[in-house]
C-alpha cells in the first residue's frame, strides 16, 4: 500500500489551451465559440468490517468546444490535448455546426454580461490531498468502527468511506472572456446495519463533507451519529391512514426545495412543463417561505465566480414571503422567455448549457426542531423517501416514506411502508413552521419544516 503523501497535481496551462481552441474555431469560420477545460484528481476508499473493499485514485483532463455559425451550433469534446487532437476536436465541431438546424435563441451571452467575481471565494484547499493513503483509509476505518462500537445491535455494515477531490476549470469564449477557478472537496461517511432480537434489520447513514480537511467532522462523530440514526429505525411498524401534520427532516426537506427548483427552472417554464409557469409575482407559498439562490457565498458547495457561460454568479430571491419573484435561467431560457439570465447556466464538456443551482436554500426560521415536534399531538417525522411519484405539471405528490411517529409532542416509535400524499400547489402554502437548523451539506439545503394537510397512507 502506498504510504507516502500524495501531492495535488499542479494546474497546467489550461488557459492557453482554452483560448487556442477558441482561436482555431474562429479561424475556421465560426461566428462565435467557447471552450471549457477541466482537470482534476479524485480519491475514494470504502472499508467494510475493517477491511479495505475498494481503493480508487484517478486523474482526468478533458476539453469541450461549442461553435456557432450564426444560429447553428454544435459541440464536441476530447481528452486528447495533442496538436492533432485539438485540430480534430475543432474540425469536428465546425463540420457538425454547418449541418445543424438554426435556432433563433442560441448563442453565447453578450459581452457586457460576462465577468468573474473577484477575490478568494474559499473554494480550494491543498489539505484535502495532503494525506498518505494509509491515513485516508484510516478515516474510513475509524468512521465505520465508531458505528460498529456504538451498540451491540449494530451487527453489520455497508462500509465506511473517505473521498477527496480537487478540480480546476477554465472557460474561454470568442468575446475575449477567460475565467478559471479551483475547487476541493472531501467527505467521510458510514452506513451501519442494525439487527433487532427478532432478526429484523435496518440501515441508515451519516456523513460529513467540507472544502477543507480541517473542517471535516471527526470520523468518530460521523460514525456515532450514523449508528444512532440506524438504531432508531429498529422495530418499525405501519400506521393507520390519517391526515396529520408531517415534519420533514432536513435531509429529506431538500426534496421539497428541489421540486420548487424544477418548477422555476427556465427550461421547464418555457416548455410549459411546470405548474409554476406564468406565476411570477403571484403568491405560491405561505408567508414564511423565502427561497434564495446564491452562487456567491464563500466556501459554498454551489459557489463559483462565474456560471457555465461566463456570467458572474449572483444572489437571486426566488420566493419572497410566499411570492414567486424569479425563475432561474441561463441565457437560452432567458431569451426564450424574454428575460435576463440569472447566471444559473450549468454545463458539462459537450452539449448546450443546462440550468443548475448555486447555493439554493430555504431561509431558516427561529424554532428548534425539538420545539416544532413538541407542538404536534399526533404526526409523522419523515427521515427517508422512497421512489419519486411527483408530477411537476399537475403538482400531484405521492411518495413512499419511513420515519418516526410523533405522539404527545415526542418521537414515539419508528414507522415504515407508508406513503405521504398531497399536491405541491397546496404543500407550499401549508409549510406552517420552519426550523432554525439550516446546514449546507451540498448545493441545496433546507432546515426542518412542518407541512400540514398531507395524507399519510398506511394500513
């Protein structure tokens, strides 16, 4: 096993490569072009019952180009950075672009829209790649061991894991924009399995994720929480069908936010595939609902100095006091809708940019989760959803769930094999309480929320 420190790879001259590809495309007759170059290294290990089950380390480098002939566009990508490879990359894109149909809404953003947020956005730390492999494996092993040692009923494990990654991205276009940034990421997780006296088994998980190793929660803490979350599921039962208040744990509450995101996604809106189409300026949720998308937050998992098209990221109020204020758009959907981009373009190496979140969250309230639970005589606390069952055109909502039953203001016993049903148009209005426990573990975050008017389907 390698034991010496592994040093993060130094960024190569990706700017020169990106600008050269754009220059080649323009020299080949393109009216506009953009290139994106990505380079990164990843490490991942899974330890199961103390033994290393997987160990992966990889590095990658690739480039994509999108070219335009007027309003005809095409894109190609490659991992071949040789002169011949780049020539073929550009030549293929130019050939394809000449053959495609015209789209009056296609094109890169206007020059005046382009730019990059200055300064350090706290996105990159060398320390995520500073550990010897044995120490990385130790993170995973310690996390799993803490879970296994927490209780004699923890009998098995799907593993402890440790991941680290660093990446470097450059975007250049024919308006002269050239932007770049680096990101780092690390995480530790455990997935223990508990068994009750009657042989029934349950599993759950917990994890910590950070930009820097120094900000990662200890493996022991993560493993212990994973065990607690697993143990509380033992003895799960069904409940009778009822209409009761439902509390969404923060890990599942993000799904409600994601449904709102899908509803305000400009692509869905201009296609008429969203129940929120045409609702800007209208009340769509309760007074306490404020949803923000902010790609500028230092250290955020959805932060970047510019979006996938080179437009500086920004803070967008999506919902304010229950009123829909803005859709989330890239330049294409903005043109389709006669609006301005919100700098939410998201893109891979090839294809047209899509729409993605910055740091997208529901503004927290003032109550603790415990206080919200204490106010419910009988209800459901959801900790996991199964399947989808959401229709974004009609808003119909029905999902399999498991969690804990609330009785007399306390978490009483675990429940499973139930469904939670309603309609999103009503669900957003029926968010009656919002917790103070907002914590980002990804680009989308939500505190504990209470929703009234849902039907819990059981026996």
